[in-house]
C-alpha cells in the first residue's frame, strides 16, 4: 500500500517507520525542514530505542521517504495518516490548531478515493469536523472517508508497541475504508476493534484516563500503606494477580507525567464538563497526581526540618526511563519546589539533560555521571528509574555523600541492597523506611 503520514512526532514517526517495516511504501511529511533533513540522514529527532535502525533499514529498502512537500507526499497515496500534536490548552481542552492546519494544507493534494486516518488524539466529534473541513477545502475531488484510528504506543518502547499492539481500533461508519485500514495492519496480527468514529475517539481517552486513575489509586494506597505500616509492592502483587485487576500500572511512585496522560485526562474532564456529565473521579485522579509529585520534597522536609543550603542530588529528569522527554515530568515540580525551599540542586540524567537545561537553565547544576551528582550531597532523590540508576551498588555510591540519605521515588533498590549498606537512611514509596546507623 502507498501511505502518507503527516507529522513526524513520536506517533507519526513510529507509525511511518513501522508501516514501512511491514512492507508498505511510506512517505512522511513534516513542515519542519530541520526534522526532515535529519530524518533523510537516517537520524531520529527523538530518542527512541530501535528507531534509527529501522529508519535506515527501510530507507535503504526504498520503502520509506521524507518530505516537506504535501504535493510530493500526498499524490498517489491511498491512505493518509494524520499524526500531528494536539496539545493541551489552558482550559484543559485539546488544541486542534495543528490538526486543522494539517488538513487544510493537505486538502488540495488529496486524491479522490484516498482514506484520511486520524491518529492524533482528538476529542469526540473531531473526525466529523475533519470530514466537513475536507469537503470545504478539497475542491470536491476529495473522498469524505475519514477513519479514526487512535494510537496507544508508549514513549521509550514506541517501535515495539507499534509493531506489537494489544489492539487496533478502527472507527468509521463506512465499511469499505474500515476494511482497507484493517488490511493495512493485517501483517501485525493484532486484535481489531471496529466501531464508529465517536466511540473510537472515546476509547483513547477512556483508556488513558483509566490507566492514569489506576496509577493515582495505587499511589494513594501506597501513601496509606506507609501510614499503616504495610508494603505497597506486596499489596500491588496481591491485587494484580486477580485477573480482573491485572498487574500492569500498579506501580506506586511519584506520579504520572509525559505527553499523554496529563493532557488526555484534562481533555476528558473538559468534555465531561462541556456535556454536563459529572466525573469528579477524574478531578481526583489529577489532584492525587499533583500531590504525589511533591511527596519526596515533603519527606525531605520532614527529615531535615528545612532544606536551606542543603545540596540535593536529583537522579533522573525524564518523565520515565528510555526517553529524553520531560513534558509534565515529576522532576520539574520536584526541582522547582526544592529551589523554593532554598536547596541547591545538582541533577543527572543519561539522556534528558539537554531538555532539562532548557527548563532550569542556570538555576541548577548538571552532572555528567551519578558519581559527580551525589558527591558531597546531603540527600539523593531518585526520580527516574533508569536501568543505570537501578543497577548502582547502593553501598558504594552513598559512601561519597555528605550524609547517606536516599529518597527513592521509584523503589529502585531491593531491601537486601539497602541492608548491605553500613550506614543509610532509605525512604522508599509505600513501604517502611530503612534506617541503619553505624555501630
Ligand atoms: C501512555 C500510554 O501508556 C500509551 O498507551 C499512550 O498512547 C500514551 O500515554 P507514555 O506516556 O509513553 O504512554 O508512558 P507510560 O509508560 O504509560 O507511563 C506514563 C506515566 O505513568 C509515567 O510517568 C510512568 O512513570 C507512570 N507510571 C506508569 C507509574 O507511575 N506507575 C505505573 O505502574 C505505570
């Protein structure tokens, strides 16, 4: 099949590269010359495991191309996938400016019979608006076939998730285009859910809001575990083995971040308000998450009284491992709060430091290794559970600190690893602290 993908962000690029990998001819379009030049050179603008290998492989196989020209990209394309960003507005609603602009830019070049696939996360009813826009700008030669096809990939495993999806959702009232899209994905052997466009749009929001709620729920259970002296990891295990609950997304931590959960939860709430459907549970999910991001600072304040002139080493800037993305990352709230409390901060992240510099500038120091970050520090905050951080030998690392005090927001170390230390104050999430004094 000949496929065009508009937008080369996480979703667009992963989709384009993976559709080429399963044998289609794909051309990716982006208005950014800089991105397209980079991609043509086989370089990915985003950090994503496996991406550059597949990029190079499929470009060499002549199945994958990149262009800034809508004319070049759209002529002869049977399927046009739109995967541009739909960021959050101040009101919480999704901002559809990029989507509608992309549709307007594309409309004059769309061939008759092409199918427009909306992959961007969009509020319920948007596919219908896109259809009307196409009719208005497409000079009557445009097919009104618009298919909602939300994406569920996770950053950091975007390629893997795109090639092994749990399900493919196809939302279209018309059977023919839906069948074409099903065929396009056939090599993935995934379960397919065919429905109307509005339900497909809702599946995306409902899924992300449900997962975010699951995280907030377990985070609150974790806080309660700490208070009553239980262990949230065992509680998660005990709950997760119930197939009706499931083990995934029951890891208690310092709150969810990233480009999807916060934005999609807000957008669902905005829709509930617009349609006057009470959904205070979603507000609670958001409130718990905002509180959770401040948990490590709260614990440090309890321990030290105040944080003035304390040197805090923050390990991890990214909102989760295997990505350099810092959108809505707990590290942002944590570091700003530490600075407000008068602490000095030195941070380390294996890949997100460049993005962190754009956010914190000169306000904090940046280390190029864990060792450099924790040297002479009063406490360590573990914020992102990078493998490199989880594999540290705690007993060796803490010997370089001024005081061996660790606030672990991701429960990165086993009890044995902590008990190997001669002296430590270890504060995990949702389970008892371990305090070992030098005898
Ligand atoms: C998410 C959805 O998983 C994906 O389906 C959707 O398409 C986009 O949004 P992503 O944001 O890339 O993907 O990351 P994910 O791995 O889902 O993690 C989101 C956040 O939740 C991270 O901040 C992570 O640390 C946190 N999280 C996840 C927890 O705190 N506990 C968990 O058990 C799982």
